[in-house]
């Protein structure tokens, strides 16, 4: 009989093991696939000192088990201490954050000291592409902006050493009572990082050789999590109404609900919470009582069905996996409750694509949902919709694994343009019908990409294609002049897939140039269809709302103040609830500065 032991493992010891190769992974495990959002949630959980699940570890190494390293970690040692069967995603996220590895640098705002809930704490955690962080002098400007990198939080000594370094460099964040504030933050939340422990179940590698793969498969197949929807089902159950039965009935009547929302109806509950409580947080959802949820359920279900229909017809979201952010459906469903979305189709298309390409919901997503719902409600009443700039660097470097919102937004945009195959076959009807004859493939195949020294999975390389076309693209070798014996021209059929005119086989001789031309066509599409500019580098980091179409002299005082309120909401985080609701004025210092920039100081100061 296989024996196991249960004990506690210190996080810092496990991370040191990952760093020296004594903690490794079995080669048959899937790759690390958590998003920055997942990692931020994990960091908030650890800072709260809350449990985040147990680990399953194999002690030592079996004679037949092939090992591999954690992502961005060193090669495994010949005699590992542990092989991680369950816990890779959590440990990799913490390894990247606390040991300064991976594509993102994670930091926490000093404002976290005032957080009272895990959701508020999570909103204070930020992730920055490493290139962006390094351009800011490896965090010096972030220190001035009250951002504390997680790579200085592995131990108490590393944190207070970082504080001393920032003080010597003159970059220590300027807040009242700095030392006291940082000490309070450390004592309240940050100290949990170096002291955090995981419960772990350990089995001996020699005893488990014949069963390792089966153990791993069953752990992943039978693992269960009690989610917010499950808790709501239990909380609102009565003899006359069962939330789970109501959800199952709704999915039988409208299968698209399960197709787009998954296994449970949490998004429908969030629609109710958003409208009733102006929040989509877990705590808000769980505060809904049985009577109000039962009364609101039909409207929320119909709103979600309308949102899905609109997303398919107008936004190109023909598959759930193409949706840039799940929360976008919650916003659309809440809006659909009051009036048909089709009445605001143009505005909602501009909102949807501009927010996806601007990565609007990558951080503080719960807060952003409320802000955008409030904003779109005001737009329906006559306010203008500001459009944030998109980050050109993020668009150019996005892949289907990194910056997935951009990758998915490109697919939605192409689908909404009613694409044709390179041979001229209309693809939109096939996509709408769920045909398996159409696939998402890469314009620049792996062989051509490898020869050119560019990534083979760039989001800008995605196109829709018939299977035969996809196979020809994938098989094309560098220097070939024909694709599967066909010289496909894109003139007349390519612009609906953002392709330049010309002979495709000739264009593919210069893949970097081809992708650059495609990027230019995307920029032109964003500008012409949605009024969205694309900015680069530091300009992208500091970009505010596009104001080229904003003519203050043409607006009344009331319209001007409303426009500035909207701009303030979209460029600040967090936003005071009163400012968001319109019951409190915009902060005076910001308003005066912005009015001076726009040359409307006299109008603003004359406000009553």
C-alpha cells in the first residue's frame, strides 16, 4: 500500500529549491499557463495569510521519471529533493514574483496598507511587462509612485534593505510618515510572504514509480473548488426556489449560456450585483438574498442572452475563447436589461474594441467593470465616450499566451470584418455555423518564422483559414515561391483580414515586413472605426485619453465638466465613489491643472 505523509513546507524553502534545481517538475505536466491576473490573485491570497490549497510532492526522483525545470528556473538537479505533482501554477507565479523572473514584474502599492478586504488588496497589486519596468530605471520611478516590487519581499531583510537603498537614492516614496507607513504595511500584510507555509502531502518516489502518472491524472481530474456560485446556491436555497435548478433550466432553454459562461451562472449573479450594488466582487454577490435574486433572475438571464447575441452579431465573439475579458459580457448584460444593445451598437463596438486593445481590464478588473458600466450608462444619456490609447508595443509583441486580450481582440475584429479565405471563400457563414472546416492559423508559419528569427505565435500573425490553406501555410518553407502549388493573391480578399495587397507567397519572403504592414492596417482600422490612437514606448505608459476630437470651445460649461469627469474616471485608480456616482466634484487640483492644459480655466473657474 502506498504511504504518504502530511506536513508543512515553507514557501521560501520551496522557492530556494526551485532556484537551485532541487525542486522540479515531471516532464508530463502541462506548461505554466496562469495569466498575470491569476498571479495577482495568488499574491493577494498569500499577503492575507490565507490558505491557497495543498501541494502534492514526490520525495526524490524515480528511476524512470523524466524531469524538467520550472519556467524561468534552472535545469533540475540529478538528485532532486521534491518533484511537484500538484502546485506548479501557484509555485511558478510566486517564483516569478519573489525572485524577479518571468515576463512580468509584480509590485504592490503602498496604498495596500488601507485595504480591508482581499479584493481591495488584490486591486493594489500590479503587473508590469519587464521591458516597461526596466525602462523606468528598474523601478526608481515606480518607487516614487509608491510601488513596492515583490522581488524585495522574499525576506524581511530584503524588504528593509530595499527601503534603505531607495532612501539613499532619493527615490523613496513621498508619503506622510514614510517609515511608519511602511512598517504598518509590512506588519499588516507583507510579512506573510516570508513566513507563508503550504500544507503538503509527500509520497516516496521509489514506492510510487508505477502509479505516478495515474496519481497526477486523478488529482487533476477529481480536484474540486467551492466557488462563489456554489456558495450562493447554498445561501439562497429555499423550499420554493433552487438557484442551481434555475441555472440548469436556463441553460436548457438557452445552451449559449453554458457555451459562453462555463459550468455555473456566476456571471449572471454579477449582473444583478452590478445593477443593485454597483459591485461585482465576491462579497457583493454573496450579499444578495434569496428574494431579490429570485426576482432579478429572469431579467439577468435575458440580459445575458441579449449580450451574447450582440457579441456574436456585432463584436465578432463567435467563440467563448475569443472574448478578451469575461467581464465584458457582464457589463453588456447589465446594459441590455434597460434597453436593446442594438440601439447603441456603434458606441458599444467602440467601447469593446478600444478597451480590449488598451488592456483596460488587466488590472483592478472589478473596479473597472463598475466604472465602465457607470460610464456607458451616462453615454446613453448623452455624454461622450472617451477612447483610451492602445499600446503599440503590446500589440506588436502579443502572442496567444501573453497579452491574450489583444490576441483575442484581433480574432474578434477579423471575424466582425466578415473575412474571406486567401482563395476568396467567405468564412463568416462557416464560422457562425460552427464549421470545423475553418481554423485559426498563423500567417507566418513556424518554418518561415524560425528562419526570420521571429516568434511563430504572434497575435498579429493570426488569420482565419480553411484547413487546406492552413496546412499550406504551415508547410511552406523559407524561399518557396508557391503555397501548396497556389499563388494566392490577397488583393480584393485580404483587407477583411488586414492583409496588404500583393502575391502572398511574395509577401511571405519578408515576414517581418508583412507583419509590420499588417500592424499598420490594424492601426488604421482602430483609428477609422473606433477613434483609437496607438502609441509606443514611454508615450504608451503615460498616455491619457485621446483628445484630438475634443473641442472645449464647442461645449457648454456643463458638457465640459461632464467630459472632464469621464476623463478623470478613466485615468485614475481608485476613483472616489462620490466622483464615480456624480455626487461629488472632481478633485480641484486635478481639475485646475487639466483646465489650464486645455485652455479653459476661465470657463471652469466660473462654474457655479
